[in-house]
C-alpha cells in the first residue's frame, strides 16, 4: 500500500515512501488516544486506528503515536492541516510512518523468531524479579563433629 515518488528531502507531504499511517511526535504525556483521534476527526479526516506506545516498566506514554487513515490522500491532508497545531500545550510534529530499522527492528524480529525455552531452569545469578535460592548453612565443627 505504498507509493514511491522522486522528490526532495522528506517533509510533510513530500516523502520518499508514502503510507496511510502517520507518526505523531512531541505529544504531551497527558494526551490520550481518544483526544488524539478526536483532534484528527474534527479536522474532517477518517481515522481507522490510533496507537500510543507505552513504556513497558512504568506504563506511561512514550510521547508519540501512530494514526492510521482510510486512504493515502486523507493521511497527507491530515499531515499538512495539523502539523504544528497544539495539543496538550505542545505543537505536534507529524510525519509519515516508516518501518522500524536498526537495532530496534533486529531485537523485535529476533524475539519473534526465538522459540520458547524448554528444559531445566537457567543456571547463574537470578534475573531481576526472580526469587533467590535459599542459603543452606551446614553446621558442624572441624572434622565433622556437631
């Protein structure tokens, strides 16, 4: 569902590879998915989905989101119309979404390919969050006397 154009450097409305999904950056941590979807829909654009990645440890938003549209033209129109508009007191930075590259893509691809671990438990120091093995104290004096 992508289209290639020979244009200059990537910017809103002038991307090398076009997609129906937009990356929305510089989001306030107080903004939620419903507010973001409402902002795009009040501008007259048909939003299919909104995804706001969250930090896996704290569960708080990471400050960006992905918004998917019904068509490529709607995505481009939304990007040009709403780029720089304020939401939650911060100006939005909107660009076309790209496929993950680099180390993040390698880690996610490797995690998907890796089969579940079988066999005996892992040896070595316990991982964070795992219980430590009980310490066994042997009593007795020299030469095995109690």
